[in-house]
C-alpha cells in the first residue's frame, strides 16, 4: 500500500532536533526526504555522543563504526547528500533541485537562508508551487525574531520553566527538549496542510514555525495569567489547578499518579479507598475547596496508598474506573506491553555496522487505517545518495559529479 505522502519530494536543510523531527514525520508518511548537509561539516549529530558501535553504547567513540544515537533516530527513512550552499555552484545546483521539489524545510538561524540565497523569496521565483517551511526560535516577525535559541531558552522565554517544579523550588525545565519536539510536529502538520491547500489551488506558500509559539500555544490552555489573582502558586508540582486530587502518591514499592477530574471520579475514588464517609463532608465534596486545600486532600489519598503496592493501587482504581498509572522508570517503559504492541519501541540500525544498534527508537506515532506509516529504511550513511540525487534532479554526469567532489562542492 502507498503511504499518504508518496511522490512528495522534500529537501531537508535541517539540523539538530526541531527540523529533523519535522522531516522524520514527513518521511514516515511516505515523503521522499533528501537530507542535504555541508560537505565540510556534515550533520552535527552523526558522530556526536552518545554513540552506538560494535562495542555498544558509550559517550566515547572507540571505533570507526561508532555513530551518534540522535542521528540514527532522527534520520530514518531519509536519503542523504552533501552540497556546499555557500559556493555559487552549490547554490545553483540546489536551485535545480528546488525547481523539482515539493517542499523545503530549514531551521537555520534567522537570516541565514536569505544570505545563502535559498529563502522562500528566492525559491518561489523558480518554483511558485514550492512549500517552504522555516523553523526558528521566535518566528520570522516580531522584535525578538533574530535572537538565537535552543530549547532551554524557549522554555524559559514562554514561562513554562517558571511553572515547572514545586512551589518552594527553583524554575525547572521539562526533561525532554519539548519545544523542539513540538515545533517539529507542528511544522510537519503545517507542511501537510500547505500541501492540501496546493492540491486545491495550485498555490505554494511559506510556513513560518516558531518554537516559542508552539510551546506557548499548548501551555496557555491553562489559565496561567489568572494564577496570581486566584492566589495559586505558579509552580504546582504534579498538580493542576483545575482538579483535586491530581498528583503522585507514594506506595510501598514506588509511586503512582492519580487524578480525579470529575465528581463521579472523586466519588469512585472515595469508594475504592473505603472512605465513603467523606461524601458527607461538604468541604471535601466541593471541587473549589479541594483545589485550595490540596494538601488535605492529598493526605487522605496518601494515607490509603502508602500501605499498598503500586500494582494493588493501580488494580483497585482500574476496577473503579479512576485514572491511575504507576510512575514507570525508563527501563520499565521500554518493557511496557502497550508501547510494544503498538510498535512504538522499534530497533535502530547503525549503517556503518549494518546490524541492530544497542538502543531503540520511537515508532511512528500516528496509526492510519488505510495507509501504512513508518520508517522503511534506517538512517543513511552521510552523503550516501549524493550521486543518485544529482543524476536524477540535476541531470549531472558521473564526470561532472567527480569534478564537484574534487572542487569540494559535494
């Protein structure tokens, strides 16, 4: 069966995480993603720690076959070529490729694409139907558009760090580089939407994705601008200001997460805990009072969980239809049947060794009923498809390709 984006050609000028995440998702939906790197510097993650190689996973490269785990995860399903966009001949060849491509995705620092002459204004002149997606820290407009940023700065800038952690603790970032992952996911969605628009109208367009916008759009679902007026601490720990109880609770062998978002769930939780008597307490049955007095509510729940195992709590609340989950360690997550059954933990292959890597990667997270999705090939050797791409899209002969290589253009 064909994939949804079969026949769509994407030129991938991205590096690190946000951009490669976008093109990884497009590749998973069937797009032909051609990853283009500078021949002098290559992909910064290809040979960066942590490594996978014949001697296993390590922060130190010990063999010539070691490759970066981030590269092995993020470049699956893609082709790889090298091309020096700073050289006039390299830019000329890129424009030839762009004339026949459907999509270009880049996450250069602001202004770099324009200086190279490969920004949207340049590409639409040769291909009016091109979809051009640019991912930056703060977007292409606004007074801070030129600021350079990584995920840490974005989490700080939009305020999520001020809300993460416990009330009496310092600001804390979310463990994962969440703004990179979100921006990449939003970018892939934007590209697909722009392709749909082009299908309907024939028009190409630019897609402007800001890491800050994407992260802020998600966190602002919460009324964070009202916390001070409501006399709620900015940092709620594991709680959320709309529900109570909503927290993690200690057991005899670890922790569980329990949340009651409705009155029915709260009543079911009381029954499961053998505390039906609390139903007669007008304060405890008032959600507003419980939110303000979270400590008292959590004390009731903790008194029940503290003497039970994680599995006993989870089983009891599953039977009561109360949302609950054990707090799994990373190793426990890697063995969780739910993710394994949905092909969300999949093998990686190191192209230098040709065998399974010592680590695994995420599967494709969207399941389609009619079209398959996933990464059909492992991450390629850097530059492995240079000759084939140049022959196919730029119609260059073997002799011309050799000359380009001798000149350092590829």
